[in-house]
């Protein structure tokens, strides 16, 4: 597996990852109506492409296939962090989170923040993110609870 920046033309491949990850979430966290509102079966491709280009995400690639992606904004916000349903619990998220941490330290970012789904909360907690607050967001008329989480990073070790 390797990480790299997303390339122009790959944006819709990220939609498929996003969609599969959302719909793989256990119904104990979000029901079918909530998951469909979060990620409906069809997407406005132009809107999605523009959004992804604005995020400048990293992707995880395995044997030429993109299996996950995440972004890290200059203020330390992680807007998207998604692993394809078929690749969850195989170390992909760990690799991606490691790269985000490395990138944050290289850029001098001291605080990471994310709005995390209930299903992903345990993963972020395992990475020492702390709960800042619980909230509910509206997506296409459905209410989705999530967690705002944060993590302070230690400075990069000097050589």
C-alpha cells in the first residue's frame, strides 16, 4: 500500500469509496434513512469533483486501486476520512491516519479536529482524539448525530 495525492480525474473514484463506507456502517449507528441522506445513490458529479479538488486529499492505493482517502486542511481540520467497505479493518485507516499526523507535524499544525461519525468514534479515540462535543447535523432532511473530536500533537522531533 502507498499513499499519494489524489490526481485529477480520480474524484469519482473517491465518491465510490465514500458511498461504500457510509453504507457499510452498522445500523446500530445510523439507520437506512440516515445513511441514504448522508450518501444518496446518485451524486451531482460536478459538485463532488469541485469539493474534492478543494480538499486536496491523500489516497491510499493498493495494486493500482484507490481504497481510502482523507484530507487535512491548513487549520488542522480533517474533513473527510473514508476507507472503502471492503478494506476496513485491514490497516488502511492506520496508514492513512499516520500520514495525516506526519503531514500535520511537517506543516506545523498542532491541533487536529474532525466531525466524526458514531461508527468512527472508536477509531479516532484509539488515536488519542478526545471528544469536544456531541452534535446533530442535518443532511437532506435527516438528522445525523456525530462527535466533534480533537487531538493536540506534540512537535516533530528535530534531527
